[in-house]
C-alpha cells in the first residue's frame, strides 16, 4: 500500500517512490511505522503498517546553466511566498569567497554571511522575520546576483535566520511546492527516515533524489554485516553495527605525525597530531586532526576526507541519529539533539568504553561504539584533558572559522554538541557510505 504526496510546479510530471523495509541481521523485521522528517524545509509525516511506500508525484523544471559560466548564479527560492522558511540555492563557478547580504525593502541589512565556498551548488534555509519583502544578494569576484523573497504573512516577533545546508555538484531541480498535510518535499531535500518496530527504532539520513528502497537494520553491537574489518593505510580497523549505521569501532589513525606546535598544511600528505607528540598515544587513542586536514580541504559535508574508500566523515545530522539511537529517553529525531551544549540522558554512558575514563567516569559500552577519552590538541599547540574528554569532529561546517563537533566526558552521562575553531586537533570516526 502507498501513501501519496503530490507536489506541483512547471514541466513534465514524474513519480518518485520511496519503499521501506527492515531486517534484523539478515532476517526480515516487520515495521510498525515509518517517520519521514524533512530537515531542509521542516515538517514530517508518518506511514503506518501496512503502508510502506511513499509515492511522490511531482513536476520539475531544471534551470539552464552554462557550464563555462564565470558569474555566481542565485536561483529563486522555493516556496515563494514564504510562510515559515524557504530554500535558496546558488551556483559558484570556482572556489572563492562569497558574500551574502539580506536586506529589507528599506535597504536595511538584516543578515550578512561570508565564507569560502567550493565550486558547485550550495543551498541555504532562510526563515524571514517581520518584514514582508526581502532582497537576497550574493557577491563573488566583483559580480553579484539577487532575488526577491516574499513573505506570506507578517510576524514582528520573529527574527530572521539563515542556515547553510550544504553543497552538491549538480544543478538544483527547482519547483514551487504545495503543502500537503503540512509536509512539503522537494528534490534535494535532506530527509531523516526513522523505522519503528517491537519497541525499537532505527534511523538514517538520506537526500531525496530518485526512487529507492530504504532498508532499516535493527541488529546492533555486532560487526557490520559483510565488513567485519577494514584494512586501511597499514592498519586493521574493526567495525560496529549500531542499527542502520555502520561505524569504525576505533578512532582513525592515519598519516604522518607532526609536532603539536605546528599547524597542519595542505601539502598532499595526510598529517596528524599524537598526544604529547608521542606516537604511542596515537596507537592507542588514534590521531588528532585539524578540521581542514580531516576534510582534505573541501567544505562538502559527508565527504570521504581522510576516511577509507566507501566510508565518509559523518555529518552533524548523522551524529544526532547515533545519539538518538543509543539514548534511553530521547529517540532519533527528538528536537533535544538539535540543541547546543549538553543533551540526552545516558547516550554518553552507552557510547563510552568500560574503562580508561578519569575519576571512575567509565561507560557501559552498551552498543560497542567504544568511545575513548582521547583529549585534544589546542590551537595554541599544547595538548590537554586526555582521560577526561573525547572530542570527535563532524564534517558539518559552522562558518569559515568553526565546525561542529560532539564530545563525551568523564563527569556527565549525556553528550555535548558544540562548535570550535577548526585549528583544534580532535579525534575522527568514519561511517560507512
């Protein structure tokens, strides 16, 4: 049976089907329900057994892009007019600084945002404030592009906000959307799928693009199916299945050690820090990496970076799925995981190793993730807090200077989410594609 959403716009009608099923290890597992959350536009919808297929009828129009363009291009936002929030995309011809300026109809600057963007298509989520009309302008290498954004209703109590959603190499498929049961979908939206069954939950992050079958995995605390170990750069890593996510069980330890007092450089050689400049600490805790080196000097979240082939650097949203999967009170998709700072009840305890944390702050390693208190390398060049905290980068950027990371501590049972300077040296975990 199928649950149908219709999204209308210009062009030829097409149909996209998302089919959901589940296994526990290799055995069929019956789902009770499936929740689909739209991280790009907001909103969610739920399918109840026996409905397991989401059918999306849509019309698309693809903007005509000049592959040899030498100007930044800004595409009209959708939906427009805006009720709560809208998505905006721009095309950057070559990697360089881009300035984003949002003004109201009186010319007053509402928001400014500038950072280095890779070549490709970049998307943003804009939530308007109390004005009814905004001008969104991007500037790159002396040329600019602008669009008008209309707001459907005025709300003087609301503050405008802009969030960077990420990049992709191909052109965006744009369309106006029709809100069906307060849930809108557009091609390219980032979605979170959550499968429920037998009082368990399993989740995964996906980008809406083509018809596909999503298979939830309900097995956990076992080696990843078909990939119990990974041989990479002269080292063997174990793997761990935590519901629908397959992780390396150990922190990554790849590259050449350099002194803590020196910044890592973009020289084509993977470089790492070892706590107190001692290789033995790397052998046990893994390497510590600056964000740009980990990313291999791209800003594309979810990139492979320094991970093995067919593995990638987890995004902030993928870390949230992990935390929701292992916490006993706040499940996957709960809004608590979007907060800054301390979150959760016991996710940290369930992810930490059973020994090695200071002052008896050990975990129960309930899911086999085996997080270690690896400390960090400060951007001033010194090392600190080994045994106290385990800090792990995500591949999601905050801005030009900061990136998101998640960390566990000996003195609290939950998990902390925050941003920090990219020059810090933190641990790295890899997630299977």
